[in-house]
C-alpha cells in the first residue's frame, strides 16, 4: 500500500507545513523578536524613547550627555546624528532608529549593538528553529497519521486476499489495536462475513459428505440384489421387490435434497402465494398422521380450532407442517401421545408440536435443523434427517421462525410461527432444480 501511504503522507505534511509557514510569516510581519531576545529588544526600545524625550524637552546637549552616561553604564551602541534637511525625518522609525525634528534640525537616534559572532549564531538559530520545527513536527505527524489511517486498510486488503484464495478462517477484528471508529466496524463486518462464508463452506462440505453417505447404502443394497440375481435367477421376484424399495428410497432422498436445495438457492426469489386456511391444512395433516400413529398405539391430542387464512405458498407450508408432525409420530415413544396446539393472533399463527420421545441434548437444539442431523439419542426410524431443515427454510422464507425446546416432562417441542402475509414479496415460482 505504498502509493496510498505517500498520498496521505504528502497531504498531511503539506497541510502542517503550510500552517506553520503562515505562523512564521505573521511573526515576521509584526516584527515579533526571536525567542530569548525579547529583553534586549525592550531595552533598545526604552533607551530610544528616553533619548528622544530628553532631546525633545532639553535639547541636543542634554541628549548627548544622556547618551554618554547611558553608554558608560550599559553600552548598547546608542548614537545621535543630525541633519539640516528636515526631509530626512520623513523616514519612518524602526526598532533600532528614531527620528526627531527639533528647531528645524532632524536628529536621528540609533542603537547599533556591537557585533558578536555568538550573538549572530544565536540569532540565526532562532530564525531556523521554527522552520526546523515545521519540518520535524510535520514529518512525524504526517508519518504517524498516515500509518494510522493505512494500517487497517492493509489488514482489510490481506483479509480480502485470503478470502479470494479460499481461506475463510482469517479474522482481522483483533488487529485493530483498540480502535473505535468506522474502520473497526468495517473490520468486524468483514469478520462476520468470513465466519458466515466459513459456515456455508463447512455446511456444503458436510452436505456433500452426508448425501454421498446416504446414497451409498441403497446403492450398495441394489448392487447386492443384482449380485444375488446373477447367482440365483430363481429369486427374481424377491430381488425385484427389494430393488423397487431401494429405488423408492433413492427417489425420496433425491426429492428431499432437491427440495432443500430449491429452498436454499431460491431464498432471494419471490414466492408463489395463495390464500389458504393454515389451520385447516394442519387438521388435514393431523388426520393422516393419526391413522399412521395407531400402528404404534400413539394418540394425538389437539387444541386446534378456528381458522387462520394466510397468504402462503401452499406446497412449502404443507411440507413444513407435515415434516414436524410426522417426525413427532416417528420418534415419540410407543403407547404415548403427541400434543398439538395452535394460538392465532391478529397477524401471526403459533403452532406447537410436542412428543414424548427421547428428545435431544440442549446443545443439539439448533443442530437438528441442519441437513442430515439427528439427535444422538434418537433411534433411527427411516428418513434422512432433512425434514426439519426443510421446515425451517420453508417457514423462514415466509418471514416466520422455527425453534425447538425441551418440555419439563421430557420429549421435544417444535414451535412454528407463521405470519399472515410473507415478509418478502412473492409472485413467482422458486427456481426449479429438477
């Protein structure tokens, strides 16, 4: 970053130098004496004034005697000269001379101190000190300020370069050295962006790993069925049934992955909404789930009444509600019950589904909404761990929220909050990945 540094440096240095130059010019304009010589200048001014007063009041003889006495006491080089030309007094007085017109004669009183090499050196140094101060102070200040301004820019450049090369673990917020300004806020925003990119990269890698793992099992079983057919053609019927089941599993898995990908990639796209009664849709899902729950002697108690007409994309909301209810039926304990309640407000519907299954650990309450994630205590009962991930994406696309909690009586509670109208505008289909 040398060019930007030197631009800052030159701008600041010139500004400081110009300011101090103006100060020096003002000092010279008003004839302000150099530092340390004020007393000598005051003595000259006083002796000139006294001599002029004596001359004007008592005449030339008294003034000459006063000059002689003064020089014997404090030699300052005080002299008196005269001219018969009155125009000679037209010259202005200076700090070292004074002109007096008396009786038609022009008297000039002057103070000419004896030259001294040491005094001359001191005078010259006194004149150079301000300029040296200008140069040193402006150079140091410009370098310090330019470095202060450029340093965070260098860190930002290095951070962006690291991101461009795929290093999402880089952080620059702790390199701001206690700054509290807009650049520090930008650095923390950069850290948040890098953390989010790292999270997305980890999620993508995890998704690839999990998809390949989930695909491997049915494909392995298909290969095994083909191997059995080659060895025992008589088992054709049984093996074809087995192959059909594995193909159905593959189709279901691919369908859920595509749904999740469509929701994730189309998060910025508009929704295709229609006005539906969400409570009526929930009751339809609960009716189908109650029939399936009978096989495990599971009952579903509901506190669902009234209506809640909302502008939603019906397919997404149906999938979201169905995934939560079917998850509860799948993981609740046998001979237990599932509780479903609705709480409708003016602009928001809150749905809570509570089961009596093994639940999850408190530190897993957020992880279960990630693709292919299940609670460690959950007993595998089919499925691929994509249901809750699809539910969260679908509800959040409508401007709602989904979260999990642990009831006091055990199990797991999933709460969905859905607004009557989407927060985001919707008028078209999400991108189709099929």
